[in-house]
């Protein structure tokens, strides 16, 4: 089945599967980006705050603030960027039914995925296991990002090892730098 696409003065047909793939990739990108950012950014915040020697309730407050701000920012950012894509498609001659960009779908996908991903490092670092909270958080984040890397590659039919490596290596760097900064700046001066 073919879908007609118009660009200014030209009209051509695009296989329906290609159009469906574009729509799927917009949603997949928003979900994977949201989940990864929720996991990595909240892990970075709570690791940095925990490295200062802060009390668990302080770490929890910082983590909850990071979840709320991050989820709203991710959802809003997706809405704005995908709306710009939609506007560009319309400006280049596509009709409303031919536009692949779905701003609200991307926004909600990213908002929900960020929130879901962010819960894991928050629970790992603030649970009743204070003596092992740092290594437990690192292990939980690496496991979660290994899973999101696998899922993104599986859903997009791409290289699974490459996707997992990319996700995990970036998260380890983020947590490491955040922890180092927290350790360096969290020294009490009397």
C-alpha cells in the first residue's frame, strides 16, 4: 500500500510501511530518550547529593525534585521539538493527514518514560539499605540501561550489543562525574 506525499510542487508515493516506521520511530525515540534520561539524570543527581554525605531524606528530596523537573522538561521539550517538526512538514507541503510528527504522543511518551525510569535510582539510593546505597544504585542503573538499550535495539531492529554499550557507558560516566563532584564539593568546612 502506498501513501501520497506532497512536497511543494512534487507529489510522490511512499510505501505505507515506511510511513508507519517513521511514526513508530518518533514514538520509540521519545520513549527511549525519556527512560534513559530519567534513569541517568536522576541517578546523577542522587549520586552527587549522596556523595556529600547528605542524610537520606535530603537525597530523597533532591531526587523527587529531579524527577518532577525532569519529567515536565522532557515532556515539554518533546512537545515543542515535535511540534516544530510537524510545522516544518506542513510548511513543505504535506497535508495534516500526511504529517508523521505526533507532538502529544511524543510528549506523553517521554513524560511517562522519564518518570518510570527515574523511580529506579530514586528507590535504590533512598531505601533502607543505606550502607550499600551507592553500589546498589550503580548496579540498578546499569541493569536498567542495559534493558533499555536492549529494548531500543530490539524494537528498532538494530545492533543490541552496540545499543547496550552506548547506554551503559554514558550512564557510568554520568554517575562517576556526579559522584566525584559531590565528593569534592561536599566537604564540610568548619
